[in-house]
C-alpha cells in the first residue's frame, strides 16, 4: 500500500465559493473507482463538486477538523444529512495554507471545529486538503483513523498532610513520665526511712 500518492506539482489552491455549491449531477456522473468506493462508500453523498486539475479528477468535500498537529490533520467528512464519516488522517506540509470557509489560513492558525475543503481522488483513494503549498500536494490514503482514547483523568494522589507535628511532644511526655517516676521513687524512699 502506498504511503502517499504524489501528484506532480499539483497545487489545489483557492476554489471559488461558487465551485463549492453542491452540484449533485457532476457527483452522480463521475466514475469512482472500486478502491475509492470501498474505502469511502459515502463519497457520492458527501461530494459537492467534481473538478479536474492536471489530468486528474477530484471530488470536493467539506470536512470538520477534529484534531491537528503541524504535519497531520484528522477530519470527518460531512454528509448532507448532517452526519459525519469516520475520522480520516491527512498529511499536510508544515508551511501549508488551508482553505477554511473560503479563506486560505496558515496551518498553525487552523482550529479544531473548523470546516475545511478537501479533495478525494476519484480513481486512487487519496485525500488532500485544499491548500496553497509550494511543491507537490501529498495525498494520504483514505483509511479510517482510530479515535483517540479518551484521556482519563489520572487519580490525583491524596494530598500530603502538613508536617506540623514533630517528635518533641513525645520526648516531652516521656521526660515528664520519667520525672514523675523519679519523684514517686524519692517519695517512697523518704517514707520508708521515716
């Protein structure tokens, strides 16, 4: 399985907002490969438009960003009924500018919960974000990305009790006991001598 499908010097840059309007006819006419349909069975429902660039055909989709790092984004593609697909990981260049609601935004400024434009190759199951990046665009194979394990809050250790008590009271009590014992013995001696 290929790690990435690199498409020459293809740069999927700003697509006019008109192009993102839903055009189901184009999405219904396009021939998705069996591999794409296997990995992304809801592609026809999620498809908003079909574009061609450098001899390649791509389905335009909207995706909700659920996790991001400087080199990878995890998205859920939106379906018309409001549901979302399983999470998918997309590799991105650290200097990429991502199409967020029609505005090209530096990757470091993209926030979880934002909607982004993404492109799915209709013949080879790869997904990429709409970006302005020098050099080739990286297409990441479409595979479901596992949900992160919820981070369970670690059980907080019991708070340490303040160290206000010392051994001094014990020593003092022992000292008082010995003084009392000595005084008692002295008293008994004097009484026995009298």
